[in-house]
């Protein structure tokens, strides 16, 4: 009986927040159509998110990196990130301009909001960013 209750509770929780858990980035597609390999993880709890990802070259060497986190809201296909933490840097690569080292910590009142569109399947998720870029993830 305990197993059945835990199973049902887990199923309801997953249905309520299908985005929760860890996702591995597979592909970063820039607005101009350039496809770049990526590595890292994005994690979603019930209310928070955190990502660490690297854009890599053909040998798998990191050329750019970003670590970000904060809170999020998901309503249908609208995913809004609120950025509380941001750390990024990288050299010019493909059609991406150089990104000088950037570090920021924002209080919840000052945090940047990033409205995105998300395509969410059982094992695949694509986030479409306001920049026109998109990133595909897999569980």
C-alpha cells in the first residue's frame, strides 16, 4: 500500500511540474541558423532553476561558458526565468561575439526577467530565447 501511495504521489508531482529534474543540453541553435555543440546541465526544482553550460568546439573543448540561476514560472508554453545569479565568459566563436567576464548577483526585486517559449516533451525540451537562439535538452 505504501508503494502505491508513493507511486501516485510521484506521478501527480511529475504531472504538476513536468519540467522538474535535470536536463542535458544537446544543441544550441543561434538565430542565424548556426548549430553549436554544448555540454552541461540545467536543473529545475519546484520553483528554482540553475544552469551550467559550455559551448564547445569540434574537439569538445569549452569556448564559452555560463552559470546562471534564479526562479522560474511555467504556464503552458511560456517559461519565464528570473535571473538572480549570472557568471559568463567566452571568446569569439562561430557567429558569437566575444563575451567578457560577467558576474552579477541580483536581489529578487532587481532580478532580470527573461520570457521564453518552451516545447516540452517527456524526454526532450527546447527553450526558445528572446534573442532568437534556442537550446535543445534531453533528460
